[in-house]
């Protein structure tokens, strides 16, 4: 993910006092029976000094693990910060006082961060314990949508709370959302009827492409743009996006899964961390079938599902399956394929099939103990059992987020309902139906 400009001026850079977080314990119901220890190991990526900077108190983009030695990245990304906020909210719900202080600190960092029209940049460097950008910075629509829905959930969780500190946190999050309205409206191109993908700091102009596919994770951006603009960005910005399905032979029967652009698992599943898409999408079978195809491929090679992730050589690749890729099936483009999977996909699958997902996660660990590191599970493993050293903050956030998704969605729903946004959201999702079904099998 990721798609930047002149920064907004900020007057307050004084950071509040903080308390080091050396242990995280969420509510007991978060931990599925038989998977408690493994989930905790992945939650612990978000401990200070592991996947979270002890100076900025924000998560790293990624870390490289060699035994007990952890080499950290010098930067972060706004989506990983958002997913970290989700974890902190759950810590507060579990009566962790340190998490309240940390949320205050994170908000102070976000308030002082350089922005374009209130929208955050995708990547931020860590400089002098603060967030900074370089000339190549971009303000990505999809990454801002992830952050906006997260901030909405933060407001939904603590607005009008009896604890005045939490009430103040909610008010600050709401101020950040309000400041973004002009940015979202500027991204809308009324001539094309679509949302631009973002803003480039380097070119001082909009990025040259648009968000035009419902099946991809970027669908969050036009949804939020419509809601926050209260009609100034029309619902057609979502409704006019394309959705494609395609025939696939599966166990002797023809199924019609949705086709994401790259056939990558997270592209279809990420928005469900914030929105109850199983209820919103008219025929959720297209997503279930998408998951079944990924499961069949995973079974063939004894790997997790295939998704954009690290490589076992610690690079990064937008892995996907040709059978559920619109780019490959409709346009004949080559995509990144192979027999490398990422453990976070099985956590996302937990939102589809809890029992099967847990069975797969437990078997993965049992058969491949090498996936465990001092910063959580590795980001990639191939069919030969080779693993990456890289653990990616975004993917760890999705991993943990899948197990707290019900709470996240509830907080977001509370916010949307209180602003009279829910009906508009449901109206847009009514149009989540295929514009074309490809009958030719790949």
C-alpha cells in the first residue's frame, strides 16, 4: 500500500510524559483456546524496544531478526501506526493505564507530523524523536483511509467517556479527522468521477492514477471520502468503481470469486478489520470462494495463503494467485507468483473461518518452528521451509487486528451511527456486485 506535498504548520511539538510498555495483555476473550501463546507472541511485536521505538513510541515499518538481535528500520508508515492504535484501544479496554498515556503520545506525534491538507504522508522518517518526511513523500489515499477509519474507531470507543483523559483523546482524534476534509475533497476528480490515489510531494501534484477497483483494499478510500465530505464527494465515486468475478474450477465445481488486481489475499480482506463486510456485501460468497481458492493453493504447497509480503531473501513482493487476479486474467499482465506465503494471511482468514484458520496457524507453527522469532512470526515462509528474517509492522498489525476485529468494527460502527453515516455506507455497499464475470478459466 501507499500512494505527499507541502506540510501543514504545527505549533505544538511538546511530547507528553510517557510510560514504557514492556508487557501487553488484552482481554481474555481475545485469545482463542489453543492459540493463546502464539497470539501473544505476535502481539508482542508492539512492545517498546521490539517493534516499537523506545524514543518516538511509534512502531517501526519493519525489523530484521537474527536470534535475539533485532535490527530496526529508521522509518514508519501511517497504516502501521493506525493498526498500533487499534492495539492500544484494546489495551485500554483491558484496563491498562499505560495505554492511555501512549495514546496521548501517539496523538501528539500525529498532530505535529507534516501533512498535506490534513492528510498524512505514507512514510515518515524518525528524526529527533519526531516524524519527518523527505522529498519523495506521498500522501496515499488508501493509507489515509486506514488511518481515518482507525481514528473514527478511537472516537467511537471513548467519546463521552466518564474518564476525562479518554474523552479528551476522542476529541483530539475527531479534530484530526475534521482537518482532513479538504484533503479528501481535493482528491476527488469530478471530471473522471473517481478518487485520485494520492498526492506527490516530489512533483507537487496528484499521483497519476485513480482508485477504480472495488475488490482491492483501496476501496476504503472512496468510502471514507464520501462519508467525511457529507455528500460533497458523491457516492458514485464508490459505486462507479469496477468489480470483477471469474469462474474457477474448485473440487469439481465452478465457483465465482471476486478478482483482486494482483490476486493477493490481503487486498480482499483488509477492509473487514474496520467494517462488517460479511453483512454489507450483498453476496459474500464471492469473498468466501476467494478464500477457498487461496486455501486450496496453500494446501498444495504446505504454506500460508499468498499475499504481498516479504520474500525469504528479505525483499518484498506483491505475491498473488493468477486464478483470482484481474490483472492476469482480464489483461494478461504477469504478476508475482510462487510458493511463498505469509502467516498474517491465516489470521485474516480467521475472519472467514475461525476453526480452519486456527488449525492452519497451529499446524504452521508445529511443522515450522523456525517461523517464531523474538519479534513475532516471520513475514514469509516458502514451500521448502525457508523463512524471512523480516517481520513487517503492517502485517503484524493485520495479524493481531483480525483477532480484535469485532471490537474494532463495533467502535467504528458507533462512530458512523452517531454521525448518521451508516445508512450512506450501506447504500454504497449495495452496489458491491460484479460488473463482469470472466467465464474462461485461467
